[in-house]
C-alpha cells in the first residue's frame, strides 16, 4: 500500500498557463479531499469528492479552479490561467467509505510556483 | 462558522521538559478534534483524535468543551518530537477538516 500519491511534487507555471495536479488515493479509498496551504498558514479545505461526484466544494475559488475524481484514474485539481497568488502547496487526502471523520491519509503535496 | 486557533507559531523546549501545544476552537455543534503532525520531509499524519482517548508517542489531548480547547501535552519532550503540529476540527455532518495554522515544536538537546 503506497499511500496517497501526488504528482508532480513540484510544478512551475508561468502566469496564464494551466496547472494540473494529480492525486491517487489509497487503494480502496473512495473519498478524496484537496487542501491548499499558503506560506505561513494552515491547510485550507478546498473540495471533497467521491467517485464521479463533487460532495462539498465550499472552499473552491469560484473561478479558474475545478476538480474531478473519475471512475477510473486519479483525482485531478485543475487551475486555469494561473496567477502568482495561486503559488502554494496543494495537499490531497483520502479516506475509506465508512463512518464520517475516519482518519484521512495525506499525500506529500504538490508545490506550485507561478512565475 | 468553524475556526481553529493555534496561538504559538513556534515552541522551543529542552529535552525532558514538559510540552503543551495550545489549540482553541469555535464551533456551535459537537466537533471532532484531531492533532496532526508533520515531521521534516514527511507527509502530514494523524497523531491522535479526541474520541479515541488514546496516548500516542506519549502525547495526550483532552477536549475541554467549557474552554473550547484541545491542548496537546507531553510530560517529557524528546528530540524526535521536533515537528510541525496542526490541530484540526471536523464539524457535524462534514468530513472536511478545518486546520489551525500550526505550531512548530523544537526540542533542543
């Protein structure tokens, strides 16, 4: 069990480009969460997905950001037309489909730098 | 709205000294509280949660609903405890976590 895998670990994009961040959950986990961590701040919830469904996107910026978790393949966090303020560490976590607040397992994060 | 406050960005103690990492929360319902730890160059991992009432690596945390606190304590710090510690809250009906800004614990020899 390799745990939650995120790639790439580091991503550099120029302003206006698109960033795609991938997250493969722990095998058997059907719940995925994305968090963003700005410098000197804690992790901020962005979106919670189950397979093919967005359950809670209350933390997602209204524009340019989208997320998906298809039936097959990893979850993708997509940021269109990146700006300098998008530079942050993006963490993915997964949990099994059991009772709420089950322990979430975190990936090592993707550090996005917008230049 | 739910909020988690960790007032200390950095806590530095000597090996063998007691440690208390503070965490206060605001939430109108019955929250579930967690402590996560991130050692250098490693991923964030769960340290303990209040419903388990367990001690992990010598750490304990008690939920005090009157003071809305969930402070993390250890009677004798070890150098290997040096890490970032995050307090987190999960509200009723929500699986997502609300994190505090974290406290860096430095245990000096």
